[in-house]
C-alpha cells in the first residue's frame, strides 16, 4: 500500500493536528531516572523546592512525547526518509504529570533536492501546548520522497 503523504503534501503553511496526550507520571519519572536524573525531575520534594514548584518533566521527555505524536500522526503514513537535524529546540514552560498536551506540526517551507531526484526537503516546526501556553517548540528539516 502506498503511503498517504508524500513531499507534495507538505506545502508551506499547512498545519497538522497531531492530537492530545496526557503526561503519565510513571512514564515521566522512569524517563527522568534513566536519562535526566536532575533532582526536580525525580524527587517530589526537590521539585516543590525548585523554580517549577512541583515535580517537572524533563524537556527531553517532553520532546519524546511530541516525537511520538509526529511518528503516529505523520511519519507512519508518509514517505519519510529521515531528518538531517534541526536548529531550534525550546521548552518555554514546564510540563507536569497529568498535563494534557496538544501536539501540532507546521510546514514552514518545502523544496525539492537539486542533487537527489525524488527527495524533498521540508522545514518543519513542532509544538506542544497546554491550553494556550506553549511548552515545547522545535524546528528541523524532514526528508520525504516525492510521488514521481
């Protein structure tokens, strides 16, 4: 079965709604213990005493929540060929257990590769919001196969 989304579908200005995920406390803690064991990510009291005022998710955990939404909502049905990287990642507000985060992805620009026929380069911006508050933002390039 052919993928539903190809390079031609990633037009500048298009926004993909990637759904909502609720932050699971056990997953948040397990991630922090393994990959980012700063006290305010792994200890309830340290979180309360921190600038966050509560146990806060690691920014990298927050990024992984967005990545999962992107993988499920776009990559699983696209001609994705990976990514050479990005130039922005930000966590402008903390994330806490139980937060409902709405994920989206915006196409900033798209161009065909000059050196590789059949490949399109797409500049993307991913975001997570808790209500109207942005809690995660990243800009990167995705590579997608063309239909022709």
